[in-house]
C-alpha cells in the first residue's frame, strides 16, 4: 500500500544574514493512512521546519526546499502553485500550531474564523457552516459551543483555545493532521485531555496524525511509529514499541533516559545528554552527534554514518549494532568550582542554621486582585489568587509546589519574597516578620532570598553581558569592584557549569538551558539561604531539564540552600522535592512527603495530577483517573470544595462545607471530606 505522506531525501535551506543555513538534510519519512507518527527531538533540531515544509509554509521565512520530494496521496506538493496549495491546505491536510493565540486572528470571533475556513473549502451556506462549526466545537470538548462561537481568542483559556484550533483543523475532514507541539504550553491534566482527544478524533475521522514533540512521554501515548530528529537529520525511526524496548542510537537513548521515570529515587542523579544541540550553520564534521556522544570514535568524527535497517528500525549510527547492551548515557558536564567552597572568599559556604528548623513560616496568607470594572456605589469585585494558605518550609529542604495554571503557585512564590504585598496574613523568615518590616530592612534581607524565573530570556536584560548580569547583585549588596568582583563572578559561573570565558557574551547568544544557568548564577551570587524556583525547567527540553535539576541539587548540597520549587509537572517536582504541596484555586489541598504522596495520594485532585503524567514507555501508560474540564474562576466566594465540580467523589457535604487541611497520617495533610487513604 502506498503511503499517504511520502517524504524522500528532503533538504531545506534558509537564507540568513550570516549566510545559508542548512536546516534539513536528506530527511526521508512516510506516514500511512490512519497512522500516528511522532517526530521527536530537542528544540532546534528541525522538527517544526519539517512540518512547515510539508505544508509549504517556508517561503515567508526565507526558507526553500532545495532537494527532495513531498507527496500527499501521490500528489507532488513541491510542484503546486500557491493557489493550488490553498485548495489543499485545510481540505486535505491541516495543521495545529503550538501557539493557538498566534494562529487565530484576535479581532475576529472564533465562530467567524471557523465559518470562514469551512466555506473556503466546502459548498455550504453560512447557517449550515455555523451549525457544522458549533458541532465541531462540541465534539472537541468545549462545553458551550454556541457561546464559544461568539467569543474572541483572548477570552478563552489555553486549553479551550487549543481545542478550538483542533476544531478548525478538522473542519473540512483532512486526510492528514499535523500537530506541532500541541500540548507544550498546557498543564499536564489539560495535556492528557488533548492527547486523548487527538487519538479519539484520529480513529473517528480515519485520518493520519503527524505529531511534533520534544517529549517522549507524549509520543508514548500517541505514536504508532516514532522518528527521532537531530540537527536536521533523522537519526532513528522505528515502531513505538520497538524503539522504547531497544533504542539503538545514543541520542534516542539519551532522550529516553533524560525523561523523569516515576521509579527514580528522589535525589538520584538524572542521566542527561551533555552539551546542547549545535548551531545549524556550524555543524561538526562526521556524525553531527559525536561531540555529545560518549561512544564516539575517530570514525564518527570524520565520516557521516549512513542509515541502515535493523528488523523494523532505521538507524544512522556507526555503532548501532553494538549498542543494545550498553548502559544508558550518564550525565557529563563541567565540575563545580572547588574555589567556591568553605573558606577563601566565603562564597558557597554552608549556612549555619540546623537542618530541619523552620526557615519560613506562613500563616493565613491571602492575596486579592481587584478587577478594574465595577458599578458606582458598590464594592469592587476581586479575584482571590491565594486563599488562607498556611505552611512551613524547613532549613535545607526542597518543598515542591504543584498545581494547574492559575492555581496561585507563582503568586504565592512572589508573596514569600515580598515582590508583591499580601492582602492579609503573616510571613516569618527565621523569626523575622516580613510583613511588618520597612523597605530598607527588607532590601538588606533580599540577599538571603532569591528567585529563579521561568523565562530566563525575559528575566535577563538583553543589553547586559553575562558578567554584568551576574555582577549586579555583587555591586548592590557587597560593593565588590575590580579584580575581587571578577574573581567572584568566575567562581559563580564555574559553579553553574559555565566557562568563565562567557562573561562578555550576551543572553541571545546562548541556548535556553545555558540562559537558565545564567539565571541560576545570578540567583546564587549572594550565597542566599532561600531560593524560589518558579517553573525553572518547565520551558526546557527533557534533556536540559535533567541537567538543570542535577545542577540545583548539586548547589543545594554545596551551599545548604532551601528551595521552594514551583512546577505543574509532578514528575519533575517529585524528583527534587522532600515534601510536596498541592495547590488548587488558591488553596493548598494536600501536603505530604514526596514518596508518600506518589504512593498514596489522599486528595482526588492529587491522584488526577499523578495520573496525567505521561510515562516515556507505551507499555506502562495508564489513565486510571479521567479529570475533564479546567479550573473555574469566580469573583464570588464559593461555598464548599472548589474541586467538587470535577471530582468523582463529590457529595452534598462537598457542595455545602469547605474542607480544611487536616492531618491524616504522619506528615500527610489533606483538605478533603472523602480522602482516598
């Protein structure tokens, strides 16, 4: 049977100010009708370029297909004019983009844009097209389709907007659906819903699915076959079961091992691929992966390996036949600076407080955000982001804080550092009441409390070089100058695995993982006692996530740091945390030691979060708890449990009485009338 999509020896170049960039090199890939194929690789490997090449969307970015063939059911897409392509796009092949907000026009309603797409390709009246659009919105899980038709893109949540994007892609019944990182920016609960929806729709419509992702856990849930891309080349492809059981390329092995397996012990060093993906206009000779490969030989450094077949797999590696029995790739990165230990300048010393003492104590913390609109003579409405939270953080521990987007996690982190004022409640840091001190004393205390932000590029001034960025806290708090300052900056950069020679380079010259290391260097420059890591690894590839998590654990041991580690991915938070607090709509609904929380979650919300973790192995995927819907926000104070509308165990008591956080077993606390223990 001929493939539905047939890509043969595809090469793509981009014309840039620095010359020609070779983005794809002789990529060959086929997809059968009704088959789900995932293209996996780190950011910058060329995955999105491959999907845009299929859709012929490269011309607007100075890209061009310089070699190869792309055929859809035998139709040569390379030879089509733009007019002919418009008839094929949307009708025979459609695409779900990573950023649906960028894909929708913000000045038109969802309904207008759906109807426009349908009528462009189908002979339908406007009323028939509206009816079809509404039915599609209902099919993709939007609860009030008619209301959604009247809404603008900015009025929908990320999950709802992604569903609307899927409805638009399906509007004309395409044979091939291309999904470019459709779940990357979504919470894991919403991610699980979208992946389940894609599989259901694929089966229902009988279409082929071409999914682009950097997450092997996502691929494990969806794929029939997986292709692994590195630096514009397909280095391995195989049926999903075969690839997970016997990965033959070192890069594939590294990606799988970098994923956060649920059976890893807390604190255990995570395997990570050393280095980062090369710049596409400065590729190494020979095998492009050899600078990061622990199995590289002289042959790998001088000759590019051909693609060879191994019982259903295709691998481009000189040592593919030798590797099945080789242990996974360990982490490799520059060692920590020895000069930053105790003694010397004093940077990196262990803090004197005894481990286990309370470093932070939070009592009845509230944060309200007033809404701009309001009727004259009436009190202004508000959104309650943090609702009566109380907990402690012990010296030397890592407290994980998890929950869906909008649960109040980041707000709580900012409140702890007094980056925002609390509406009510008290904060104690080593017995100092932070809510009662003045600006000058708070400024002096800030050197002991630092933050690592989610977006390192957005938090670093692009006009400052690395030396200036890391050195600014030393100027402000320690008044260091000249050689002493330079020496301290070099120590700090070495401690986070960066070569001190990068001091004169700027943020845009680094990869995402390297920029995050710069952000960490800035946060630890003053040898703080407490660090809030706000989604510090959420935007990174899994291989880079492993590097950063290992780095944070190393720094904690070296410097005696205490962390509040905020994340929406429980698999990451579990690995680094001693205890985990679960937050839902401004309230902490469960606190437990990390291992106990995973073995015996007490709150139904916690269990649903755990069930949504994509395991990077299709043989162990399971979805025991289906939690549909998204958090609902209100300007009113709701009675009862706020999770009750999504909870399978909700009773009349849950609707009427709000559960309080109470001890269940040992150090496990939960706010639930019907705990699972």
